[in-house]
C-alpha cells in the first residue's frame, strides 16, 4: 500500500491545477477509479464522487480536495511540479492519494463492508465553492449519506499523530475588502483634496483598537488586514485606497460584532475624513464544528479496540491521538458538508517541516498509510 500511495501522490504532485480547472487531475482520478468496483459520478463543474455499493441502508462519506495553489515550487526533486507557477503546497495531492489508497482497500473488502461508501473529490477548496457544488449536486441525498469524515495533512504535529477536538475545530472565515474613496490632488494643494491613504491608515487603527476593546479575554477571533493599496504618485494625494483582510471566529455573535466594529469604524472615518467607505464580505466559509456524538465514536475507534469486527489486517492497535485544547484560526470548507450531515474533520501530523503554502512544502509519504488505516477504522468503528 505504501508504494501505491507514494506513486499516487507523486503523479498528482507533478500536475497541480487551480480552482475548478482540473482536467489532468480529474483524468488521473478517473483512470485509477475506473479499475475499481465503484460508480464514478461527476458532481458540479469538476467534482467527482466514487460510490461503493455494499447493499447497506446507509452510506459513510470521505472527502478529499483536488486543487493546488498559484505558487512556483522551489523543491528540486523528480516529482516537482511540471506546471509553472502552480504547486500542491497545501497537501491536497496527499489527500487525494489517501482517498485513492482507501478506495483500493475498500475494493478488496466489498463483501464485508459495514456501510456503503461515497468518496468525494472536491474542487476549489482554496478558492471556495467546491464543497457547495458537491452538496448542490445532491450527492448526500442520492446516496443516503449519514456521516462524513475528512482529513488535512498538518506540519508541526508529530508524524502520524491524529489531532482533533469536539465542537469548534477550525474558524468561520470571510474575506474583507474595504474601499475608501477620496479626492486626488497635487500634494502642494493638499487642502483641496481628500486623502484616501491617510483615511485608510486611520481606518485600520480604529478597527484594531475597537476589536481589542470589544471582546473579553478568551474569545477566539481574528480581524486583520494583510494588504493596503493606495496612491499613484509620490507627490499626489491618493484618491482611492483598498484594504484587504480576513475575519475569523467560531460564534455567530462574535462574527456579527466584528461586522459592527467595521461598519462603526467606516462611519467614523467618513465623518472625520470626508472619504466614502465601502465594505464587502466575500468567500465566507462556516466554522468546522465536529459533531460531539460522532467525535466520541471517532475518538474511541482510533484510541484502540479489540480486532472484533475490524477489517483484515487491523489488530485494533491505538493510533497516536491528540485531543486539541483549542480550535485553530485556519478555515476549511469541509464545514459545508457538516451543515448537511454529522461530520468529523481531523489533522494528520507530518512532523517538523516546511509550513503549508510554502514553496518548499513537502512531506514523508509514509504518513499517508496512517490516513488510509484511520479511514478504514472509521468506516468499521467510527
């Protein structure tokens, strides 16, 4: 199995594609799945599902994402990206490899599966929208899905460790765009203009101060700006500023309060500067919330059990399991599936190596077998 997982991962790593434009990736998946006893089902523009019918009344779903990132790979290896400016820098090639390896293991056990299985290969996780297309295609209803599991490869945790928690696990996230419209004039006649650059700087300061003061300690949230675009020349007042940022939380009340802070700051800056301020929220993704009852079964399944009822080759040994003490501020659109059926999403540790979204991201592929074995255990015991 390890050799096949490495083969799948490296072939996929060489052909990274973005968003919904995934022809080579999808062709590879279809080629592998076509050799297995499953129904291959298109879902949305690019998404793909594989259904293994065990004749059972319910179905357990497992999900992988397919898309890569617009990053030029810096790794010098024989499986490096062959698509300039594109790279699997977030581990989605590994996620697909795990699901393909899992599919091959399922195929060997078709006569003894405890549930039907739906494997979901989803586009556009990085850019949003892929999970929603899978749901809109009716996959969960068509195949009577009762629960869903997913994983993400994660640097920083011990290699092979499974990290998860009940309830809030990953943040609700929105992309922010703030436009400030002023009046551009030569700097020598500044009194005749409305300085959108200064207004933008004051807006950021106002938001940050209000956000710090607006919540008690211990409330998990994030409101930050990462880009500030303004001006056209060194001696001309800016007539237009654009701020790009992110807003993340785990509770709807916190999310709404941060929106109030942004709008209050906009009103204040409009009064004080004369600029017009426009705020847009896009790419909003719900928080990943692991179903408490399903999480309890997930944890019990992975923390060791006898081999009764387990698939061949599983003696019931415990996985390395870490129950996270707090959620992470990163986001994941696996949450869209959890709004349809109970679901658990977990992280699979890669050890100490380059961070996600790095141009040197890589990992020891031996960890992929842990993902396959965990999925098998969850299918039978989760």
